[in-house]
């Protein structure tokens, strides 16, 4: 609408315009626009009053949306006025203005400045639209976009990390095997100290690698119905010896009839181990003894299973509390802590749709709560992926070692020879198959990932041609084990070790399998 006097509207048009002015769902303002100070209002429609929080009966003259005090940013007002004076109009100009209750709103303005007569203030006609809601949605969209970007960056980082961790496995397995082997020799004091430091540090590096792999292990999990109480007992039995020799008393109050949870048993075991070891370390750090209480129960309200791990250690100080789940945050010495335990535990529990929470009164211990949604159905939990190993002795057995990393192959082959095995080597699956066909072996130690014929294909071929040997294979995996690989390992009934494994574990399994004492669970 032009405010210029060039057109003389008819009485009919005037009355139609007045109706529009009253009923429009946009703010309409007619008035003057001083460079500074207050303007004079000619008319402000009801919707404009509503937008700025004025009562409907307020006098139009009170409503002056372009006064300095209405602007959140004075600089923005100067820009707006200058633009109007320069161009005579603005289109969809976005301003942040204040309502009379001081609440800021985003307003989109279309305005036209009438050329003032000589000495008169500029006259403005403006349509104002409150676009605060639209801005909010746009901001949210932008927030989500940034979150997504962040997530993608993290996902890419996760892939890199998992690749790097994967690559580190072979050299680490080699270092561990060599140092464990040398540690068993009689060495002078300096060499002995050096070897024990190398062993300790490479174990630490192996632990970081394991944690990083779990951290980036997103899609490769094998879930099934898991009895949480059973899992707690199994995990406790892994700690039983250490707890006994360090005066830690464990009590459990595990609810009977607990519903099973749909979970990856191996991952949950890792969560429990991390929490148990944290509690043990905390208790031992202050009193050299401790009492650990494990409770489980079912919360019917949200159909969740909760496990509490309570210790009577020093608790967690207020300033430490917000950071305990951060990656690499630790209060422990470099030899003891990497600061990944709780990060990994939290991630795993969240991946299972649950929460890991902590309560602590400094000086009075800490409780960690693992809350998991109860699974439906009552299927038996799957046996854990690493079969239990009984210590046995058995020497002189013929072993075929299939490993394509020369340094690791040499270290393991020497260690097996040391332990009394007769070792043959093959660097790929096809060569291994030829060897296996040409003589009798008591045992095959075989990397799953190999050039020419991988571990799975090798197993199939052996099962077809030398069936007796197919149950005498120990598989070695590196990095993340995909769900289908894990299924294959379980089906094969063969034991398997994750790189970097401990030499002692390999020897135990090798002796069991070669002496025919290994039974898959
Ligand atoms: N039960 C507990 N009592 C007291 N402090 C705890 C307890 N559990 C965890 N913390 C604190 O949280 C920190 C982080 O724990 P987290 O398990 O992530 O790493 P860490 O134990 O230091 O190292 P890592 O688990 O990698 O060996 C610990 O260093 C410790 O300060
Ligand atoms: Mg820890």
C-alpha cells in the first residue's frame, strides 16, 4: 500500500482497507520513523498490539515498534533505518525486537518509506510478522545438523581408531610372546628388570587396544538371551583368586527368577570386569582390604533388570565425579589406569539400551548401577565365546602354525618349540592345507584372516578331507570379530584366542587340544 498522496482512494476502498487493517493476521504499522528517539504513530492494528504484548484497548500511539527501546541490538536499528533511508524500502528484513514484557521476538519486516515533505519526519508503512517459532525450528534443525556432523566425525574417527588398533595387534602379540618367553629364562638383574617392564608396558598397550576395539565395535555384536546372575557368577569366578589374596570379601544378593536380558554376553562380562576391578582397586588403595556387594533385582515399573556393584572404598570425590566416564580420564598411576574402563562400560550398556549410573558418598564407598531392559522370551543363554580351559600337560605334539605375519609367526613358533611342540609353519591357508594333507598333525594354530584361503575356508576344507583334524584347530582372531565369524567359531567347536593373546593362554589351549582333552562347551 502506498502512502503517497498520488492516489486518492474511494470511500469504498478506504473502508475495505480499514477492515483489512483490523482483521489482518500480520502486524500493520503506519507512523513516522525518526533517526533517533520516538516515532509518532498513525495507526497500529490489533494483531501488531498482540505481537508486542499490548492489551487490545491500548491507544495506537503507545505502539511504536521501531523505537530504540524495542531493539535488542541498537546496531541493528541503525542498519535498518539506514537501509530504509537509502533504498526507500526493505523486504523480509529480520529484526530481533522486544515485547513490552521484554521478551525478545524475531520479526520479519516489509516496509516502505514515503518521501517526506520538506522538514517533515519520514513516514513508514510496515507489515510485521512474528517468525520466532520458525526461527526456533530452523535453529533446532541447525543443531541437529551439527550433532549429525559431530556424530559422523566420531564414526569416521571410530573407524580410523579401530583400523589403527587392529594394526597394532600383530606387533603387540609379537612383543608379548617374546617378553613372556624371555621372562621364563634366567637372566641377569638388569635384563630381568627390562623384560618385566617390557611385559608390563606391552600388556598395558594391549589393554588399550582391546578397549579401543570394543569402543569402535558398533555393529558386530552377537546378542542372545543372557542370565545376568549367571554372568555375574562367571565374572566373579575370574576375579576370585585375586580377591582372595588381596583380602576382598564378596557378598552377593542376586534376585531369583530374574528375567533374562537380550545382550552380548562377552561385552557385558567386560562391563562387569571393569566395574569389579575399579572397585577392587579403589578399596585396596585406601585400606588394603574391602567388601564388595553385588545385588540384582527386577524393576517391574519399566521392566528393567538392575545390577548394583557396591564397594566400601574411598568413594568418588565431588570434583572427580563429572569426569569419570570421559575417555582417558584416570586418577590412577600410568601403570594401573588407562582411563578407558568406564568409557567402554558406559558405551556398551548404552548400546544395549540401558544406563550405567553411579552413586557415591566420598569416604563411604561407591555404587555403580547397570540397568538393562529385560528381554522377552526365556531361551537359555549362549555359552560364552571363549571355551573354558583346564590346565593339562602334553608335549612332543606336532603343530602346524598358520600365520602370515613373519615376526609373530617366528615368536610363536619359537615359543611353542620351547614348550616341547614340534612346529611346522605355513604363511597362508592354501600352503597350510597342503602341509596338513602331507603329514599328521596333533594341532593347528590358525589365524582367521589369511591370504589365499582364509581360516573359515581352511576349516571347511579340513573338515572335508581330514575330518579328525578339524576339531584340533585353535583359531586366532585379530580385532573386531563380526557376528557371522563368531557364529562360525561357535559352530566349529574350536577354541579361539583374540590377538594380542597371552603366551600362557595359547600354550594351555594348545596342550589341551593336542592331547585331545579339549571339549567345546
Ligand atoms: N569404585 C570406584 N571407587 C572410586 N573411584 C572410582 C571407582 N570406579 C572408578 N573410579 C574413578 O573413576 C576413574 C575412571 O575409571 P575408569 O575405569 O574409566 O579408568 P581407570 O580405572 O582409571 O583406568 P582403566 O579402567 O582404563 O584401567 C578412576 O581413575 C577412579 O578415579
Ligand atoms: Mg577402570
